[in-house]
C-alpha cells in the first residue's frame, strides 16, 4: 500500500476521495535514526542493529513515546528483506493467555526461516505487562528452549508487571517522556509536509495536551486540522476537550489574591461545561507546576494540596465540593493570618 493512499472507488459515477492513512501511521519512523527522543537508549539499539548481536529486550515507558516503533525499526535493520517471515508480532493485551504462548509463539519459534547470516527470528510482544502470570511462566520456558533461533522483544508500560525470571533474561531499556522541543520539531515537520495552517498558540496547546506523548500530539494535530482547518490554541482545546489552561491560570491568580468568590466562579464555569473533577484537578496541577507567577515555596504547598485532592477524587469523591475545598485551602495560604482574628 502507498504511504498515504490506497486506490479510490467509484460510486454512482463519481470518484470518492482516496483513503488517507492516519498521520501517526503515515509518519511512523522506519529506521532508528528517525525515532524522536531518548537518544542514549536509541544509540544502544543502533549498536545492536549494527553488530547483529540482539539480546532479549524489554522496553518500558509511558504510551506514545516510541517503544514499539523502536522495536520495529530494529527488526527491519536486523532482518532486511526477511522481515515479513522473520517477525511475529502479537499484542499481549488481546492475546495474553497461556494458549498463545503454547501455540502461536512456540510454532513460530520452531518454524524454519531463511534469514541473513547470524540473525535470529524476532517475536514482538506489545503491551507485555498485560500477559497473565501463567502466560509469562510459559514464555519464560519458551525463551530458554528457542534462544538459539529466536529473540523476544517486549514493550510494556510498567516493567515491574513482568515476572522476575523474564526480566533477568532481558536487557531492560527505559524510555522517558519526550521533551517539548522534540515534540515541537516533529510537529513542525508534519505541518510543513501537510500544509497545516497554525499559530504558535496552537503548537503550544498541542504540546501541553500531549504530555510528552508523540502519538497523542500527532493525533490531536490531525484532528484539529480536519475539524477546523486552522490549528490555534482554542481549537486544540475544543478537540481535546480539556479545561482551557487560560481559565485555570485565571482561577489560580484569584487564589493567590485570596479571592475565593472569583476563583469559585471560574471553577463553576468549568464544571458547567461538563468537565470531570479529574480533568479539572489534573489541569490545575499541570498549570501550577509551570506557572511563573507563583513563588517557589507557595508552588510546593499548592502542589501538595492538589496531590491530596487528586488522591481523594481517584478514591471516588469526584464532586465540585472537593474542588471547592481545594480552592479554599489554596486561598487560605495567601490570606494574612490577622484577618482570621477579627
């Protein structure tokens, strides 16, 4: 299939628009040099690709930062034209039972395949931390039996959910969230290639809403472009359906002045728009931690209170009263003590 389109169909004599690939697939890297971020870890994979001596690998980290893409790039560079028949990819969140290990993985490991000299077949297990304990135990044995012919590459969000015997057989690589500059560089490249009209506020909003997740950033970029034709800050927040940080900043400014009434008005505006308590408290945290108008000590105290409130909300108390209590505590920190002695 072509990079961006497949053949168009005709209906009632009129040609339909050709199918478009999602940009996250269209611009997925094919070689390790094109993978964004985590340069030190990618350099280790490049050495493995160059030398051909691939160990079993676990790559852990947050979603959307290039774990699975890196493994695919490594497999392409190791196997070349033999990639199709030399690689088995399974998403462990769908196929996570012991039968998958016993049947699919074992039969692939036993299969004879023509590969470049000194190379191994590769089994890619995405979302490996979703595998059941029984499946992981079976996998451990399979890794031992077929280590001469097959290498296992596991991608997971939390490596501590992989059993110790598998961890001890693998090289563990940890990926960090992508930096703002890394996200910005890639977004600008795609904007230029797709002729996306945008402004600086739009790109800033994309970076803010993605939280270091490249996949989220590119999906939000395409959604905003498709929905509005112009990537501005307001349009991005409409598409992402997150509380606008400008409103949250205004709310925090009233808290700094100790003005609970005005702060509550802003909170009620957000609540009336239908945002959940989790949406609001998470946005408050993300705004506060980068808000230059808050003194450093006050920022630490604010983050502590926001953290306690977030914990209560996650435990099930997701009410506007809980958020109002948070604002009251933030306001109280900035009100002079003598006002309470009237």
